[in-house]
C-alpha cells in the first residue's frame, strides 16, 4: 500500500503494528463479543436490504473520468454496523459488463487497489483500455470497482486543507536535532487534531472490518451469492479480513502483494518492516542505474550512485529546487522506483537530467501542482483515510520514547524511508478516535482455496507477509515471483503468473503445490 508525504515529510504507505510500550486504549469498555455479535446482525440486515434494493446503474458523472459503457451507482451502508437503522452513507460503485457470451459469464469481480485510501473505480477501465492481461477474465466477469468508505465519492473524510497538505517544500524528515523532532511531533499532533475536527464523526468507524462489511453489502446489492475479489497491497488485508468474517461468502479470491496479517504487525511493526525492505529495493534500483551508466551518467558503481543521491539530497536541503523541492519531496518522488519497476527508468531519467544541469524534470515530477485542485483534494483525502484506518484498526504506541528509539535505531542502517515513514504515522500516537483490536485472520469453516501472489523483494509489502497469510488461510496457494520486487504483480506481463491467475479466476483451478515464476522482463533504460 501506498501514501505519500504529509506533515513535515514525505512518507509512504502501508502499515504499522503494536509492540511493547504504551499503547492507545482499546475502543470501548463494552464487551467486544457483544459488539461483534451486534455488528454481525447489522451487516446481515444491511446486506438483505441491499439485495432487495439492488443498484440503480446510470451513466457515470462526467467529472469522474469513467467513459461509457462503464456505469455508476450507489450502495447504502450503515456508518455503524452495530446500529443498522442509524446513520447511513453511500458507497460509490461502478461496473462494466462482461464481454463474453451469457454462457461464459460467472458474475461480478470486485477489486481494491490498496491504500488504505485507494479508489477502485478505475478497475473497469481495464476493459475500455483493452488491457490484454485481463481480457479473458473480462469475458467471464463484470468488472466492479468501488470507493471504500471515506474515500473519493463515498462520504469522503478530510483532515487538513488540501492546498496546505501538498504545499512544499516541507521540512527534511531526517531530524538534525531534538528541536527538529519536536517540530515534527507538533505537526503530527496538529494533523491528528485536524482529523478529529473535520471528520470526527466518522473516525470510530473507519476500520478495515467495517470496510469488509461494506464489501459484503455491495456483494449483496450486486445480486451475488458469493464474492469474487482481487485485492492488491492493503487490498490483501481487506480480503483477508473479509475471508475471516465471511468465509462462506467467498467464491474466488486473489490476494496480490500481501500485508502481513499477524495481529502483532498491524500496523506499527509493518511500517518498521517497510523501512528495511525499501532500503533493499532502493539498492536494487541503484545497482541497475549503475549498470546503465552509459545512459544515465550517475556512476558506474553502486557506491557512486549512492553518493549522487547524497549530493542531490544535500543540495535540495540547502536550496530547494525551484523553491519547491527539498529532501521530503525528493523522497516522495524517488520512492516510486522501489515500489514499481515501471518507474525505474522515469525516475533515473529525471535524476540524470539534474546531474547534467537541468533540474526542471525533477521539479516537475516532485513538486506539488497547486493548480491541480481535484488532484490535491484526492491526495489529501487518500492520506486522511490511510491515517484514519490505520489508527483505528489497532492500538498504537503512545510513548514518544518508543517511537524515537525504534526509528533512530532503524535509521542507522535503513535511512531512505525510516524517518519519513515515522512522521507520516505519528498522528496515531495522539489519535483521539478509538481503536479496535486487529482481526485474527484465520481459516473459518467454508473458506475456499485462495490464490496468493507475491514478488520476493517487494518493498511495500515484504515477502514474509505472503508466507504468513498462506499459513493462516488453509488450502491457499502461493505463487512467488522469484528475483523480482515490483509491487502489484498481477498487473505486470509475466505469462507464468498471468496464466495461473487467469486459470484460477476462470475455473477455480489451483496447482497441486505452491509455484515459483521467473521474474517479469527487467526494466529497460
């Protein structure tokens, strides 16, 4: 999962957990079993209503950027599933009908791209843009996307003014002094306060289990008895929680680039694990840049390329590029390379231009565009949802000494993302909303075999997460893309992987044992 820069830094995405140290208080004093029972009844009530009401499909609003024949609609869900007759919000959904014959159609396939805070509404565009990887699946399924609660067109939440959120240059996330740390802590506390002031009514209900319940109501509104689902990044955690809560409602489920679902990992520890993995994948990319020095001229050894990064970072700290791009903004742009192989060349090209005397490509890519009102609103909203869900999903350490100790230690060996990630997640230390205990992801009766896909060197969701989920979901199969590290591998051209995912979606077929695929084609300079 991924988010970028907030507060005084540029952060990334996915996760965090809970370890020793002071933690935020659990959500409520009431018996949690009673609450779960009430929520189970509430989601059944909401789903029954949705099945009866259905979805009134219409042409999508013009400003949603979804061309015909994609259609859009709404599904009403309770804010609080323990009170299904209470306040409602509407979940925005879209679909494109299956392209095959009536005999080929197998139902609806729902998609979540990650986050928390990502919109899935562009999923049906895989048909309108003729995405060949998904062409055969599109014959069998209606492709259905949705904005999760709080996201985009689904009762969006907000924490700060979007223009202020994106404006740079922000402070260097790597602190030079205790005063720098105090300033970042102040920003994090102010951000948490802003979330409470602007979106406080929604914060207690911005949890992954509630989003999973919404997913079940959407399933019912579509007229589907069982769910077909593809989840990427945070979408794998959403899928894992859904599979735990609604095992008999699952038909086919593909979980790609997996968040470690261990309760110990959600969410504080997951962020620390990311910091380590990002450093490793950054090294992979910089090694590739060195191997292609004839193209980029940034050094023909890893050490030389690293030094170029150090030099660039220092220069931007001393005098932000174009007055807009400091170290925080550079991290926000450069982290794209460890995320996605498709970004190796574009990031290297902009960096190479800077080294050759032209800083404009770096400025254009890394600086905020204050004229992009819609984009900045979406960016701020995405970060608000990311923060709200992770803060609400689990207790967080409230002791600054713990945060300081853990991140200072990690920064010594893994400096690229550590402090940026810490500041991004620090609002959870002073979060005013309640938190719940993480769902214990497990195989409950009726869960069918699930397909898990993962690259070996994924930075955002390290490989261990796929192994952990594979253990917890009995009968699942794990496909490993060996010697690779891109995030979201079901969207890449790799015939070994693509054919296995397609076969599962179309027939339910899984290999008799776990499989390993060679890596997809290496990026070209």
